[in-house]
C-alpha cells in the first residue's frame, strides 16, 4: 500500500546553506510529507544557485514519486556527493514537485526556515 503523500506550501522564508554559503532562499518552497517520514522541503529550482551543484550519475526510483536524479554540492573545501535530488518527471499525484530540488540535511547542509 502506498504511503499517504501530502504537498503543501511551506510557510515563511526557507534557506539552504552548505559549506558556509547560502545556496538558495525561497518564499515559494513546498513541504512534502510521505507517510510517517519527516517532512522534506522542496525549493523551486529558480531560487537555487545552480552554479554550486554538479549533476551526478546517481539515480533512484520511488514507486510513488518517480525517478529522482541527483546533484552534488561543490563547496570551497569539499564536494558533498548526491546531497540534492529532483524529480524531473514526477508521478501525477506529486506533479507539484517538478522543477524543485530537495537537500539532505547534514552537518554540512542546513535547511531551515528563517
């Protein structure tokens, strides 16, 4: 059985930082909640500094969202492999996340509401 997936506007202003740099800021972010998993914030691609991202060969497939392509974040001191993902052609039920990017939060990547 598929988990319930909800997508809503993420209220407020959201920012993503990596390696001390702001990669993006958005008032148009989306919050995706899948089953009992923690919410994931999806940033519109136009609100992200794509110069910090290198497309990866890595890909995964979710039966409910579709095929995800990945990007690595390139900072001054390191490359964070496969730290970003995007559904370029998502399933119809989650079509709102098309042209959006999500980031794996970590010690090096912060996604937060400001």
